[in-house]
C-alpha cells in the first residue's frame, strides 16, 4: 500500500532565538493588530518566520507583490546564512503544552498531495470545511516561487486505539531532542524530537494499518486553504513532469502536523462571528426570523449595550452552522456590513463593544461528530470550528525545501 504520510528532509532552525523564530498561524488575531504589532516588536531584526508570512490582519493594506518579494528574500536568506540544520528522512514528534497546561501530541511529516481532495470527492485526505476558492490564488502565487514551505497545517487521524502517535511518546528518552522552548505571547511550550530509522518505520506501519480499515485516513483540522493551495500548485506543475520526476518532486508533498482526534487536549472550539457596520436591532430581528426556533442549540448575541440568546432547532451542528451562515450572508448582501471570524468569547465581547457591531457566540462541536460527518462526504461550512483557542494554534517552526 502506498504511504499517504511519509518521512521527509526537515529543516530545523539552530543558533537563533526559537522564541522569536516561531510565529503563530497567519490567520489568527485577524482583527487584533495589537497582537501582530507586539510580535514585530519582539522579533525586531532577528531571523523569524514572521518575515515569511503575511498576517491576515494586514491583507487589506499591503501590496501583494512587494510582500511576496520580501518573503522570498527572507526564505533565501535563511537558506544561505546557515540558519537551518537538516534532519534527513525523519518525522518530528511534537509535544505542545497549551495555554491551559494540557499537552497535545503530534507528528510532523509530509502528506502526498495526490491523495488529497478539497472539492468534496472521496479521497484518503479530505477537507473538513468548505474551501473558498477565491482565497487560493494569492497562496498559490506565493508557493509557486517560494523556496521553502512552513506549515501551520494540522490533519487529524481517527485512532481511538492510540496506535500511531501515542507509542512514540514512550520513546523520548532515546530520541534526539530538536527543540524545547517557550512560545511567544502566551502560546505555551513546545518540544520536538527526531523520529527516524526503525522508529519511523513503526509509525508508518501503524499509519498504514489504520488506513487499511477505511478509505479515508486523514481529515483537515487547520490550514485547509494552505494545503489546498499546495494541491492547486502541484496539479499545475505536474503537467510538465514525467512520471519519474513527478514521483520524487518535492512539491508533490506538503509538510503537516498529524494529531489524533481523540487526543484529550484537542477540543473543537466554535469560531464566532462579529458583524460590523450594521443596524444591530435590524440584524437581530432578521436573524431571529430566519433561524427555526427550538432548543437544540443556543446562539448568544452581544452588542455594545445589550445581549440575548437565540434558541435554534437543528438536527446537527453542521445544519445549524449552514443555516446561520446563510442568514448572515443574506443580510450582509442586502443591507451591508462586514463579517469577521473570531476565536474566543472574550475577543467577541471586546470587538462587539464597538458601535454598529454585533457578535454571535456559537456552541462548540462534539468531536464524535467530526469524522462521521466528513466520511459521509459532507463538509462543514467554512469557519465552522477551530482546534482549541487562538493562542494554541500551530506555530510556524519546521521548514522544508520545495524546489
């Protein structure tokens, strides 16, 4: 059986401040520029993945071409200046102590993009949420000329018997530790160990066995648009390659972190909505009228001077999310407004304190629904859930050459 998940030649920074090198995923704190201003202050002129990404908080005010060139320059500088140590033909076992002190375990390696689909077709690796095609071209353009990839992608496996990742946690005394440091701005702590040779072979064999039980092996947890961009670029590139070159080309693969969905530190946190520049009372009335009344789920709304609950009838949380997003989109299309997708109740309350803004605080999803839903080829609407709190998202750390 072909391996969907494989070892890789992974680049680990050394001789630099790891705390300054590692930056949270670019799609976090998209309405909170203060977080990113603090990150730039912390990093200063030192080597950092901050120079290799575009935080989404700034997307509306940057020149894409200029920022792309800065990214390519930073990547090439890191490669030429000896920032990296290459860990060949390996996986990285990761232990992330989250901001709530729970420990999340994962394995970093590459997935075969030939086995991934984000359009709703059956595949070994599938998207969990709807992919917004308009968000892909800028990401594809960056990847097309990038010398490195650095992932904030997390995929999930459905491994209730804990056969793939958990056994590696018992080997750390004999594995080579690659990093061990505190992440910036309350991101918790992270440790990583090299997994190679017979130990890596055991992991891949367990993954192979897991895949033999079902056609679907992995479901996207975070970073679906980044993986989708990698897929689009690969499909574009492989047309010009022969079979032999296609098999070994580095762009055929993408670096990801794999987590077991049954890891006790993994929660499916709701991604809340804040709608700006609207008539709040008009929006709430229209929203109530659109949502079927019931007591299956409760959506809490909050504005600068009022709040309340809206009970909704729905067979499952996926149906709730689809109805809710359709209602918001319809109102914004007719009456105007700007939608943002926010992690964390406190952030919603803070942003909703502005004039002409309202926040919708959504219920969380039970993880037992997750694989079952995607296995039916039923994806969730975009921005349905988040893997934990904003500060617990994956930080950019490991890199890989893709040219």
